[in-house]
């Protein structure tokens, strides 16, 4: 199923069970074609920023693309893993703990249009899980997914499952 990239900051392609928010995050640093839009809700930890052991990076995949969040340095990588004519893109939403619930703070993407077998890195600046955030509390999580993207038609071809990561790097 194809969907317009400009209509979504985070794309819910095959994951129709995750509802979109009516309002939400504004686009942060994002690739061309990603506009201010709504974010998606995902199952996040029910409570605030408890320390949790976690890998240095968390990855999401779909046939033709892999996207990883690298905690140290607040980076996303987007790798084009197939010669299928599509680019690889990682869409993300940053959620912050406000003292009682997780709220979407900003959303964006990391687009790799360099071709099959390439990987690019996009550097962002997210609140750390233990730092006081914009809502005056501590807690920062990211929800993201890897997708394949057709630049000429500005459409997303397919997306993988949504992954989450606590930004404790």
C-alpha cells in the first residue's frame, strides 16, 4: 500500500492497529518532503524514566531498509539494503515524560537516497532520559520505523514494525 510521504511524519503502513494522534509533534530536523504532521502512538513504558539496561543501538527493518537508533550521540542510521529502486527512510517520534504520562515532543526522519548498499547517519539532539526535559520532568523515549520510499512519486512503499528505545545513551 503506497502513501504520501508529505502526509505523514511517522508512517503506519502495515501497522494499522496503531492510531494516529489528532495533534502532536512538530517536525524537527527531517528530510525533504517530511512536513509537520501528527505522530503515532506506541506502547511506551507506563511510568517515567526508571533506569533500564539497554543495548547501545536498537534497529528496525523492512525488506529493503534498516534503520537504527544509536543512543550515544542521538543518531539514526538509514541503510538501503536492496536494489529495488526505493530509498531507505527512518521515521521517528520523540516522546517526553511530563510527570504523569508520555507526550509526543517532536518528529522527523532520516532519508537515505544514495542507493542500494549505502548507509547514512543523521545526527539529532534529543533529551537524555535522565535530564530535565521541556516538560520539566525526566524521561525521553523514541519510537521509530524503517520504510522504503519512492522519491519520484513521493510515496512510501512499505514500513516495518515500530520499535522503541529509551534515550539513556
